[in-house]
C-alpha cells in the first residue's frame, strides 16, 4: 500500500471568473468540474486538470467571492510545482505568460510565476517515468503543455517534527539529493513534498493560498490508510464520501492540512466525459437544492461551451 504522489491540490480564490480565465485559457488546463463546496454549497468548487480529469493533475479552488488576498506562512503550502517536457516548454511559457502580463522568473530547473491572486507556481523539467497528464488547448501544443504535478513546497520551521508521520506512517521516502524533501511514489506515479524555512510574517489563509494537498490512494485502501493514520495519533477524520473520490483529512505536524483521496470513481461519474465542467454538477444529496444553489453562484464563462 503506497501513496502515488499528489492527487489534487485545493486553493482559494476570491474571483472565480478571473480564476477560470487564468487556469483554463492561459495555462490551458481543462475545467473538468464546476461544482460547489460540499460543506458550503453557496460557493463554487472548481476543478482544473488534464483532459481526463486525472488524479495527479487536479488543481481545485474554493471560491469565496471577494476574499482578501492571503499569504503563505508557517504550516502552509507556498508553491505548486508542475512538470513540463523540456526547456523549450519553459521558453514557451515564459513568452505566453509575458504576453498576458504575468511576471516570470527563470529558476535553476524551471520557471516561476504567480496566479492573479498570488498563488505561486513553478514549471519544472522533470525526469520521471510517469505518464504525462495533458489537457487539449488550441493555443498550447502538446509538446509544451503542462504535464501534471511534480511537487508542493511548504513552509516549516521544524521539519524534524514531521518526519515520522511522513516516512513511517505515510511511506514517503527522503530524497537523497535534497534536504527536507520527500517523495510519495507508488507503482504508477510519484510526487514530492518539500519544506522551506518560513518567512518572518505569519501566514494568512485567503485568496491565492493553498487550503490543502491531497495524496493519491487506491480506491480499496482508504479505510486502511485512515486506520493507519489514526493508530499513529494523526487524528484523521472518518472516511468522507466526496462523490468523485473518498477522502480522509488530517493536519501533519507543521500545520499543513493533508487529505488522502482515492483514485476513482472520478469526474465522469455524473457527466459525459466530453462535456465535463460545462454545467454545475451537484452531488446527489444537494440535487434537490439546485435551483437555490444556482441562483447564488457567480456566473462563469464555460471555456469549452459548444452551445
Ligand atoms: Zn481535497
């Protein structure tokens, strides 16, 4: 039983229309699900991913309209790292983002930038055997497209406090060539979790910050993971049915909220795979409130509407 890297990452936006524009139009991800926050159905939960809505490429946002911009601090994820094929892809994105007036910086192995609300991303040329997870976009050739997650980086002043949970309980392996970095790798995919020293200022949850990171678990293994985390004193929630996957939540010792989420049943469970994300999808327990819910939601462009 091993976790296969990052399943999804969930962040916060205060401006859903601009969020759709940035991730679906500029970055070329596919809006695969437009649903609501199951704990607060008056606001969206937007899911961007590759063409198939795969675990490993799924960035999601809770929408809190008009939310103040937050900032990452101790116990918060500060950077989402994605894979691209090569340096030609970095060149492509450097030019495409410049044309959209988004500032970028070349880093050792990649290209850094932030979304309109300050959520930091990095594109990395990754040397991994994992299948690329790519969305189709008319302006983004497949050779240079974003290929799914490589890593998340969090702030942690006391990384030693998290080591036992990460390694003994969750099965992450320390990366040999980078301090305070751990890989969760299963038979098909892997992903990295890395720590950096926090800034002096306290973090503030808000627009442009990450709410939680989910690690990818086998569909039949979620109960066993829940028990394993509980036995280790990790205080997980019960297994929760999120309709598109089943989930367990707990905070790792730094304060970062972790979720373990199952690979499946997936986003095609309630929509035609050809038309994912085009209309508001509601889990069955909210379907009877559809009219009221749709009335309160922010109107959004449908990036692939064929109507
Ligand atoms: Zn989640």
